[in-house]
């Protein structure tokens, strides 16, 4: 057995979110259409470069309020799929509450290894901290959220002083099962790289509050990873909490951040209000 009593086929299935949600392709197509419409209305600051690589880009959607906080959103796709354009509509809820949103893109595997991907996302946060003031936003009020692989990358930014709080959604916090399953065909993780990029093995000495959240209808391994990580985070005296979203699967959980009245949108507002 490779991991927690699972052989390779079982481990592959345990992390195959697309197969676990029969209508996942329909949901993703819906996101794409909504996001395209959203960008038609909000297109002033698209494709801002935070680094030299082609995918070191972010889209910045500004609220009407000056000096507002900013949500940096990190997309998922198991570090090897999708782009920022698919997730523009995530900003709908935050903008309605007077928050700015930066949707961050990064180089995908196999063109980048995990060390580089993590480094790019951290560089994006540093760029926002340096440049948000140029756009009338408050550079000292940056909050990070991300989904799936983006949940992992959110956790990996919590060491940064610029990050005042985070929401890690359906994330991966121990990369050892990823190293052992089908996802590693493109990621190419070795044991050392998996360890140094596993949030579960690299807690910061101090950090802003972190909400670790997952849908109760997700794959058991995804639920377990979130539960274990949240317990370990709080157990080390770090501020945060576990937030299960009842009935949500790996994809529908994002609606609770995109909707102005969604559970994750309300959790973000609570973080910002302190």
C-alpha cells in the first residue's frame, strides 16, 4: 500500500475531483461564461505583470471605495491546469462589499516545479504590497484566498508579513499523497520538495488568522486534509478556525465566496473586521 492503506488506483481516485463531481465540466463552463461577462464590465487593470515570466500576471478589480482592503485570489487546477480568466467572477461578491480583488496567475507544471510556483505566488503578494497604493488601494490590508491547489498556495503565503489573513478552500496541505499519485506525472515532486512545500510540515511561528474550509460533499481525503491541517494550525496556537460548508462539493463551494451573502464571503468580511 502506498499511502494510508491505499494502492495506486485507490490513491488516484481519492484525489480525482473532476471524476468525483459528475457535472464538474458544466460547472466550469458556467464559471468561464460568467467570468467573460464580468471582464467585459471590469477591464481596466487586466494582465498586470508582477514578474518576468508570461504567466506572472494578475487581474486587479477595484472597488469604488478608496483605500479599501484587497483580496488576492489564487486559482486551483492541481498546479497544472486553468488560468486567472476562468475565475474573474469570484470577484463579484467582494466588489459588492467594497473590496478590491486581485486574481493571481502563475506558471503551471510541468513548465514549473513546485518550488517555483510557490515562489511566484509569494512574489505576487509582494508586488501587491508594493503597488496597491498606486491604484488607490490600501497596501497594508491584503487578504489571501485560494481554492484546491490555490488553497495550498494560500497556506504557503501565510508566512508573509503582508498577508493579514487567509481563507484556504478545499486545499492540499500534505503533498506526500500527491507525490505518490497520478498528479505527480506533471509535477515531478521528489520527497524533499514535497516536504518543504507541505504546509502541514512547515507552520509559521506567527501569522494572521486562517480559515480552513471544505465542502462536506467533497472526497474524503480532501475533507481529511482540511480537518487535519486546521487542527494542527490551531493546536500550535495560531489564530484561525475550521469551517465546513454543508453540502458543498469541490466546485460548488466557490459559489459561497462569489455570492455577496455566501458563507465564505461572510467569513472573509469577519476576517477583515477583525
